[in-house]
C-alpha cells in the first residue's frame, strides 16, 4: 500500500491532517513527561498506558525507534470552551476513536504498527489497572505523546501542520509508527 493510499484512508475516517516523517526526525524532550508525573490528567498509576507502568522515558524512545516511519495524525474539532476539561476530554476521546478506526483499517490490510495517542489508553474502560488485573489488550495498549516525551511543536514544524487553531477549535495529535 502506498503512502498516498494510507493518507486517503486517514482522510476517509475523519482525520483532517496527516503526514509521514522519518522516525529519526522525532524530537524527544523527556521534560514533557513531567505533565504525566504531575498527574495533570488524573491517570498517573491508574492506566497501563500511562507512567509509571508504560516504561521509562528511555524505554519509550526505544519502542518508537524500532520503527522507521511516523505517520502523524491530527484532528481539528470545534470547541465551545477550550478551558473546559470535560469538553476537551470528550473531544480527545472522539479523536482517539477516529485513530482506532484508522488503525483497524490498516491492520485489516496487513499494515501493523504502534499507536501513540492523545491522552491515556482507551483500549478498554475502565483500564484493568484500576482493579489490579493484567492488561486486557496489550496489543492495543497505547500511550500518549507526553509519556513518550515527544515535542508536538517540533512535530508540527517537521510536518508543516498548525499547532494553534484559535479559541474556537482544538487540534489533537496522534502518531502511528510503522516501517
């Protein structure tokens, strides 16, 4: 399957912008991990896709660097109040759902990779971590960009994507790592 065909599938499932880049060009700044460690989203230690369970920053980078290509995926959605965490959280879930649909399409065509999402893993809800059970879907487990320490501003520069969409729209990012 060509890159153009993959980009077309992304558009068809509702992902507004997508671009390929070389994995070696991803910028890792592990200080972004502090947002996870400060538990700003409330999932630190409560989700297998989140720190500390997902791995150290170095381990996370190693997971990414096993792949040669990064497909950056961006959704842009209208938002009433960008400071309303309930509203933006709902939009983030919608973003991740689109990425999961996209990944299912690729996997059905034999293209395997690794997802990096916006926010905590949403393969199951609630996460099995909460009840002390093992991860139910380790092959679908995904961590967020912050857990990997990926600099999204640099990602945007490399891919020619916009980071800021004003006060009435919000953009979320994900990456699908592949060879």
